C-alpha cells in the first residue's frame, strides 16, 4: 500500500524545505511529481528548483517543457503522472486520498503549520485517510531544520 507522510513546516517556509525533500527522493532513485494548487505557486516552484542553491539545481519539467518521460521531477496542477513517478508531493491543500490507489510508493503532504487554513486542511486529510484505512505518518520540523517522526 502507498505510504502517506505528512510534513508540517514549523520554522521554514515551503521554499526552504521543499528542495531538500525532493533531493532525498531523487537520491533513492525515485521520480517525483509535485502538484501545486495554483499556477502562481507552480511557477514559483519551477523557478525555485533551478535557483535554490548557488552550486546545485534539481532538473525538472512541466507541460510547457514537454518530454515528461525524460523528467525526473514533474510539476503539475493536475492529477497526471506522465514521468511514471514513485512519489507525489501534494502542496497547499491538494488532497491525497485520490492518489492512494494509484500505485505510488509514497505520497508527501507538505504544509505550513503556522497557517490555520493549511493546518485545518491537513487535519481533515488525516481523518479522511484514516477513514479509508490508510495509516499516515507525521513528521514535525525540528529546530535544527531536520525532521522527526511523531506518529
């Protein structure tokens, strides 16, 4: 069954945490799909993955780039998985439940715990996933900027 992991940002913003999580996925040899909720956020993530570090970038593509099968990381607003990803990142309230039976190794829900709307949404998703028989994991951000599994 697909693993579902919640990552609650407490200290950093999504732009600061997302690249390192995607890097970890890539280090395992997995492909990823990053699904954003708005075109503006998708464009910002596109820029971020090229520029987040002076000495590094994460190769990726989106519909405007074409050749999805060649992209290790695919950016989307929809439910597509054209690069045959094993991991799907769900950002800013994108629902995980529709993807539980889609053959992913892992679904990652990354949310800002300081935003009441995103926090409420994450809690609702947790309950919905439990209701359909999924046992999600919860990771909290540490003061050092790492992650500690809480549940």
